[in-house]
C-alpha cells in the first residue's frame, strides 16, 4: 500500500443476496432454460414487466404479508415523494416481490386488443425483505406462468387449471424429478372460505384465519397459541384442524390436539352440514372435473387433493396448489385469481397461474444429485432450445368424444418419449443427449398446442392453427386414426411419405406405435 493511502474496509454483498461465479451462473442458466423450454412446449408465450412498480399496485390485493416484505424506493429528488414517505410511511415505489399484480395490470391495460386466452410466462429477479434462511433469500430468480381468459365454463376452468398444473409437472419431469420426489397438492380456495364462514369467520377475520391455517404445518404448537389470539374456541380449532388436516401426512398437526377430532360425533355432524353449503358442493364438483382432466393429460399420480393448501395471498379465488418436495418443502405454488384483473381496471377475466423460485428447486436438485456438473453442465446449457414456433397443432375431427384423445396426444407430444438406452442406463441424468434418442426408440419433446375455440368446425380449427403459425396439424379421428397435415407444404402426409410404414394409412396417438404422431413429426421437423 502506498504511503499515506487509506485502507478500504471489506465490503460484503447485502444480506440475503448471492454473488454468482461462472459455475453457479451456469447452473442458474440450466434452470432458466428448463423453465423456458417447459413453458414454450406447453404453448406459453414470453412477456416481461418492470422491476419496480408503484407501491399501490401491491396494496390492491396482495395482502398485508406481501406489503410487510416490500423493499420500498423513492428517488429522493421529488419533494412530493419525500412528503408521501413522511405522511404515510410508505414510499411511492417498490421493487417487485411477485409478478401476478404486474401481469394483471398489463392485461387490464390492453384487454380489448388481446386474444383469449393469453398463455404467458416470464422469469426474472424478485425481492422480499424477509429473514434469509435455507431456501429463502431476499433476492431470488422466479418463474411465473399464467393462463388468462378461459371461457368461464366448468370444463374451461378445469382445462385452464390443469394446463397450469401440467406445465409445472412438465418442468419437474424435465429436471428428472419423479412422483417419489414431489407431489402437487391442490384444493379450492372457495371451499376453504365457505368452510371457515360456516364455522364463523367474517369478511374481516377471513384473511387472518387463512394466514393462520397456512402457518399451522410450520409450527403446530405456535399455531395453537395463535388460535387463541384470533379468538377461536376449542371447538372451532378442532373443526378447522379436523377438516383441513385430516390426512396421514398431517399426523404432526393432529398431535397438537389432545384428541383427534375427526371421528367424533360432533365432527361427523359438522361434515354432513358442510354438504348443504352450495359453495362447498360446487367446489367439490369442480375439483372432480379437474381430476378427470388431470387423467386425460396423463398426469395421474402427480396430484393429490389436500384441503390444507389455502395459500397466503389474498387474491386467490378458486384452485390453489403447491408443489411439495419430500412431503414438506414448497417448491412452487399458485392458484386461480378471477377478480384481480377487474380490480386493476380491466374487464372481469378469469385467470390462473403459479410461481417457482430458483433457490428451493436448485437445492432440491443438488440434494437429489440431479444438477449437472462440469462438462455435462456445459453440454446441458448448450442444448437445442424448445421451438418458439408451434410444431404440432392438435385438433379433434369429431364431437367432444375426441377431446380426451386430443388432450392426451398434446400432453404426450410435449412430454416426449424416453429412449430405451436412457432407461437402461438408469434414467437419472435428465440432461443426457440419449434421453430422447430416436435411434433407441425415443421421441424428443415438442411444442404442441390445441385450439380453445368453442367451434367444432374443422376448417375453423385448422385456420386457428395456421393463425398461430403452427408447422403441422394432427387431426384426431380415433386412437389409430390421425391425419397429419403440413401447413407449410400445403399437403397431407402419410406414414409411407415419411418412411415410417408401408402398411399403415394413418397415424396413431399411441407413443409405442411405429406410426406415433410424435415419431412422424420428428421425421418431418428434425
């Protein structure tokens, strides 16, 4: 050090943030690409919003929990900003803690000129002023996926909900996670609200009750103390815990009570009375419809209904869900927010979405040995990205009887077919180039879309596919009766045309078939 020079104290990064050197940055890029590929293949389009918003945006409907975690900001140059801080204790701006309010604001601003539905995704940095701990930082990367503007029917809601669940599950599969590693726990916020109102909750107490339920699994003993602070009687506490935490996985919660309430005559009578509440019956019917669509999309076994999933944010209005790892770690979460866009000045618009942060899922992948390292990481980050242009547009040629096959084919195309060589090697390196190798029976995942139009007119459905710039159309007549149309070449294709089979006249929905649509599409598209 030169004579007379002053030493500079060591400056460390802010608490709850990360410095990312090359290897860590590559791992982040690997996860970002997986997020993007899963979104694109499921037909979602990328958007972006500002990193900071007006604080009022989060005051509309996010809830006090979010407001208490804002990193607030003001320029210091405008006198009115300083005056606002002095008068209200709240700065005019905040760096974003979540994306849903931004999305609702963006949609409301241009609602009249946007298509229905809008399937959007985004990724970027978010910020929350909370205590850093394992899996939770103050600055983090987050993936957001939303389906905005379903047709409002029971089936339309179910399809939108399951499309959202589906893209989350697609990501889990792409990363090599299985049903043994993760589960999608879901419920209906309307049902939870109706149950709490039936017990005695009011508009004023509902937010606190929901926050209390959300906190119970984290610390059941502390939650019992909090219940008294909320003014809940012993009987109300028993009813709430008996209804929301009545599964085997909730044994720790039930143990916080001196008696399991679920078998008592009072609780049985309480359950019977719930079935007379219209909102409860409607929610149960909607969840059953969603369960049927989950099966049609080939997602059976990934999801389980769990009444205790209520989510803490105030804007949820229907389906709510969490992706849980190892039974308790929340990897992702989201739900339906049918009133938020209207609150932002837009028209009444149903919407559903979810978010996943990078911190927990990265730790999960490291813990499971599913994060590539070294040369494998470099190769994984260099792989071919998902095609932004839709590769296969799937339509039903007949009435609604073909809908289940259409959904099944679309889901299978997005998923791909794992090769025999990959399975023989143990199937635990999802980044491996052999995973979907065609030479060993594999089929790469594809960007597949369906039409959300109510029409059954085939000509109009195909026109919808062309309008979305799809490369191919798969017209489903039956399990082994699928036509393939090349939009660019303006011609119909046969298995013989592309060298798949001389004995089959049409293609198949079955991934194991030699004339499977995905196999044919890969031949045509490369």
